[in-house]
């Protein structure tokens, strides 16, 4: 789930393969501010599709000339990123 409040977006619940397509759909319909903070503090579970979500957000930011600030990323995200060889991309988000 995601809640939009101007330049503060709050993700919550499970960010898994079942949920990510719906979240991406909601995000693509939302107009991002030039600088938007995305807070992961209420996320309860992730899987590799969470990496897809982050990369999609980065593509959107580039496309719309905006900037996303990722806050409270799940600790195990780095492990998943390392497994898929994209740890440099994820570590640059902290």
C-alpha cells in the first residue's frame, strides 16, 4: 500500500511480487513533486520485486526531472541487491 501526501509518500505492508504491480500503477498516475520523500518505515516484508519498484521509481524521476529520497529502506534490501549484483545502485540510495 502507498499513501500520497504531496512530497511525502508512505509505503506500508508487504512489498512483494503480488503487490508491486498495483503500487507501480498507482505511482505512475501520481504527480511527483520536484523532490519527494518515499518512506519505507512501515514496510513489513520485501522480496526481489522491491528492487524493481525502486528502479522504476528512479526511471520515473529521471523521466519527470524529479528526485526521490528513499527513507528507512529495509535492512535486508542490501542482501537482495548483492544477490542480484546491483548493490552499488541500492547503496547509493542511503
